[in-house]
């Protein structure tokens, strides 16, 4: 038989509270203590489970970080090997190497502009970028003062704090 889930225990607790008026004092205390203990134990086990999941999440994050670092090292190695082959071909004035599997060819890239000193570039070549962003702190401060801000409202939410 499976243990009752937390929402079922909470419902039982609520139902018991509603029926307390018909019970004797000792029965009320026993009922509440039994339900409270079950609710506390179930909540504790659920939080332990979430802490276990947090540990798994952290392990996955660490593995992702390690894999990203390894990928970057491999990408750098591939780039360096390709540069090496290109340099050897250029030093020996070899424009093309044909093999059974592929052809290696030295080709010119399209021209590109290199900015050496951005401050010396004439204004006609500068693109202006304007970004608009709602200042949440200002909106919140205004709402906290009791002022109205169209399109916004102040809410007070709750959170589960685990110590």
C-alpha cells in the first residue's frame, strides 16, 4: 500500500479541523497530533528528495562545464592543426593537395575591414543603438509609495524557506 501523498494529508488535516467541534478534547489533540506528524514527516521527506535532486542538478552543471571546457580545447586543437597544415602549404607554395578522401586548397577569403582605433572612425560610419528597458526598481519604488503606475501592480508573493 502506498503512503498518502502530501496534498491528501493536507486535505485530511483540513477536514479534521472542520470536524473538531464534535470531538472530545483528548480526541481533538490526538487527531491533530497524528495528522501533524504525518504532514511534517511527509514534508520533510519531500524536501529531502528535492535536496537530492539539487545535488543531481549541481553534478549535471559541473559535468556540462567540464564538457564545455573539453569541447573548447578540442575546437582549439582542430583550429591549430588546420592552421599548421595551411602554414606548411603556404611556406612550400603548395596551392592544392588532392587525396583519396578530400582536397586541400588554399583560397583567398573575402576582404574584411579591421578597426585599429574606433575613436578615429568618422561619425558617418557609426550606427547609433537605442534600447528601451523598463526600470523595475523605479516602478516598484513608486508602487510602494502608493502611487499608480499604468501597466504595473505590486504583488507580495510567498516562498518556501528551507534552513
